């Protein structure tokens, strides 16, 4: 629709003021619609070349003025003529001013002829937020334009390396078939069989086997080889932010090398996958890219092979086998903070240990050997670590196991009085509360007592 002429000196009414607020509140989504449908062109965008900075267009007053005019024109079509003219005038450039002799000012006075009212210059929070998001998006686009070649090259290189690894794997499979045929031909000769056995210890990807323990093999492998191995399909997702933190921490202890091993799974076809250690392998790559002074040529790996762990007459599901291995590797309980070397004083560790063990002896039914025990049970190591984190020894001057044990028993009595009342404890399972009352041990119901 064409914009109606602006009638000067219109009288504002309460209704039109309310409608003005309505237009301001919906201008942003309506403007997006009009720009997308009609291809809104702003004065600033027309006066700049296609290579100009779009962020300056987003912030210009004429940009917002044109969008608001279109939104107001579209939204006010159902109003009376007077209300419509008055409201549109709020979002239109001021008309040309006249000189003293009654003539318009010269056309070259562009600054005065395009003056915008203060209401147009001021943005709403929604408009300011939209402008900020547009500028952020522009910065991301510029960053992508600068770095996309490098990133694309890196991705292409990763794909090429994976294809090269797959080619070597296929060569290995062919080599295995050829070796099997050769062994069948020379089966009668024990000397030839011994040579074949020694030759079979040389893996085309992993190199020589250090030792074969039937259920697993040990190899020293270059980190470059590990980079290009796929991750076991049921592994937890790879998180690069975690890898960056690990690399930053490892940079402080390069002299220690890489303790532990990387665990690989090998299926019946000889395909390899990283079963455990994907983030450590990612950390090695980051350290290698930064030129860290650490040996990346000899990484110790364990290869768990289905074919070596089972006999020919035993049917084994590979997914089940790999899953069981993964659980076996990762079910080990982590070392508690209190037991980390150099973290807790030896004297504090002794006080915590002896007091927790004494409490365990008094209430054996309420303690569990598992660190993942359920309420209302406690685990000795979890209790020691929680008491250390709460700093109860220093806070309450508990310098001996006897004093700490007495403090724990007092806390238990206080909780007993609390949980034996008629109060409704919605957060505590009924079975847990019943068992705590049966054995008169309440410390496992909640941890808040440590901080009171």
C-alpha cells in the first residue's frame, strides 16, 4: 500500500498512543517479514557498494526508519484515516523545512532534509538485541571467511589419512589371507611354521608385537597411527573442550610422559577401534600440533582381539565382547581428592580414616563397599572425602580420631531427633527413612549436617 500523506498538527488521542506502543512492540518481527517479502532497500545500503560493511547498515538510523515505516503502514491499515496518519507520522522522516521567504531549503542540504525524530533514533530493547545479534552473526561470517580455507584443508587431510589407514587395513587383510595359505602349504615343516609365527607378530598398522598374552597384545605405536583410528561406535561422545583442558594440564607435566595405555578393540575382520582413550589421543594430537617436547613415537597400546580371545567353536557376539571390555576397563573407582598426594596433610588423612573406620564398625549394616551406594548407606572413602571437602577438622578443631568420631555421633543424634518427628520429609525415600530408623543411623540421609 502507498503511504498516506501526513497531516500536520494532528491531535494525539489515548487510543492512538496505545496503538503506537503496539506498533513499537511488533515492529521487529513485522519488519523481518516485509524485508524478506518485498526486499527492503535502505538509504545506507543503496549508497554503499556490495563490499561495504553490513554491520554499519544494521546500526544506521535510516535502516531502522525504513523498516519501521513499512511495519507501521502494514499494521495500521484497519485504523481510521486520522489515527493512521498520526501514527505513521511518528515513524516518517520530518518534511522539508522552509526558509524565511517561504521557499524550501536547497536540495544539497541533505543533513537537514533527512532528519529523523528522536523517537525514531531511540531503539527498543528488542531492536537493540536484534541489531547486536546481527552484528555478532556478521563477525562470525567474517571469521569463517578468514579461516575456512585452513579448516577445510584440515578436514580434507583427516579424510585422506582415514582413507590411507583403511587402505593399509585392507592390505593387512590380504596379507593375513596370503599368510594363511602359506601356512597351510608349509604345515608339514616345523621350521617354516616357526618363521610364519614370528612373521605374524608384525602388524601392518601397529608394528611389532611386544608380547602376546592370548587375551590381548601389547604394541608400541606412533601417535599418528592412533589419530586415524575410528572410535568404538558405543563410546561416549568426543568432547574437544575436554581435550583442550587435558592438553593444557598435560603441558605442565610433560616430563612424566603418558602413563597408562590406550585400549584398542580388534574384531574378527581385523578392524581396529579405540575402545578407551579417545580423549587422550586427542590430547596427544593437540600437543603434537603445538610442538610439545614429548615422545609421540612410542605410545603403549593394548589390543583386545575377539579372534585371539575365543576358540573357533565358540560363538561370540562382538558388540557384547567390546561392551564387557569397556565396562571392565572403566568400572575402576577413581582416587579420592583426600588421597591425592600433596593435597591433604598426613595427620588429617589419618584422623579422617580412623574415625570413618570406627563409625563403620559401629554401624556395619549402614556402610557399603560401593562408592555408588544408595541412601541411607555410606561408603568409607566417600565419607572421608566429603569430610575433607567440608573442612570439618579445621573448622571444629578436631585434632584426633576420637574427637572426630564424637562429633560424628553428636551429628547422628541431632539427625535422629529431626527424623523421628512427625514432619513430612518429601525428599527422603520411605524405605531409606525406615532403614535409618531401624539401625538408628541417619548420617547417610543427607549431607547438610557436615556444613552446619
